C-alpha cells in the first residue's frame, strides 16, 4: 500500500514537472532590489536549514545514544537554568543577525525619492490603467485577444497553443532600462494587487488610497505578472506585462504614443 502511494505521488510530481516549468525557489529578478530580496531570502533559508540540522541532529543523536535498550538511566533533574539562558540568547542573536539586512532592504524598498519618471496605475475589474505623469500618455492594458478567446468554454481554441496563455496583454507597460520608476497604485473598485516577480513588486491597489513603490530594471526584456489579490470572477484574467526598452527604443515609443491617449 505504501509502495503504491509512493509511486502515485512520484507519478504526479513527474507529470507536473514534464508539463510545466517547475521551480521550487523564488526568482532572483532583474533589479537591484530583487537581487537583494533574493539574497535576503537565501540568507534566512540557510539559517533555518542550519537550525533544523542542529536541532534535529541533537534530537536524533540523543534518541540513539540514550535509549533504554542501551541501559541508560533517565536524568533526575527537572530543568537547567544554564540551558534555558543559552537557548534564549542564541535565538535572539540569530534574529538580530537577520533583522539588520532585512531592515536595510525594507528601507530601500520604500525609498521612492528622486524618480526619473512616475506612473499612476489604477486597477479596474479586470484590467489596468497606466498614466505616465510626465509624458501625457495613458492607456488601458487588458488580457490579450488570443488568451481571451482560448479561455471561453467550447471555443475550440487549445489554451496550450497560445503563447503566454493568460499572461499576455494587448498593451504592456513600457519603461526605459536603468530608469528609476516610481509607481503610484490605486483602485477604481475593489482591492487588487500589482505583482511582477522579476521586479520584486507585489503591492496592493486599494480604493481611495494611493500606495507607492518603485523599481529600476537593469535588463531589457519582457516581464510578466498578475493581479495577486482575489478581485472577482475574472481575477485570473488580469495579467501584468512590463516591457523594458533601451533608451533609444523607449524614446521612439514615446514619440509614437505622444498625443494618442486611449
């Protein structure tokens, strides 16, 4: 029975890995802050691994060396003040060790001063509105038509034949590489969340409030995300696409879009 259960679980894992990109860890991303966040994550991860190895190692060794079959007599003491002080001080020191880099990264994440550009992002059910404050450009970004058609029941379109199914939009957010972009987030109806893993951003868009964040993309390319807050029946059809261009390509895009608000 146990063997069959093990083989079944192994088969499910293998099928999942074969049909999709399988990753256990978070992405390192393409911004300075995403790299710092990843490094902080790995620091905490290995600290936890070390704690687990030490704690379970001591438990296993104690169980093996002090078992009854070896003739070991149980201890007669009820507690040890020295041990209690040690296992209180050591966790406090570990937490302080992790708190310093975490606080530094958190401060950087909230420091949106002196941006090169500012973009107001307004969430709607179920699309995004982008407004470039300095360029006079604004537009809506919605699920791309191929994904829209494939998501319809009995449409005859195979979702696996659609590139970036449910992760493609008709108009992506376009930003220049290396620019500090301040993002001002709000919502027109319910709570949404603008989430792009490669930018290390997951920020709520709340009606009546403006949340602020920022990023500086160091690598040109296309980066995808989604709304990460349950916002209604079409929550799963609200992707985010950010296109990072070189300076000259971005200038050409601005020139082509100037004066054409949609």
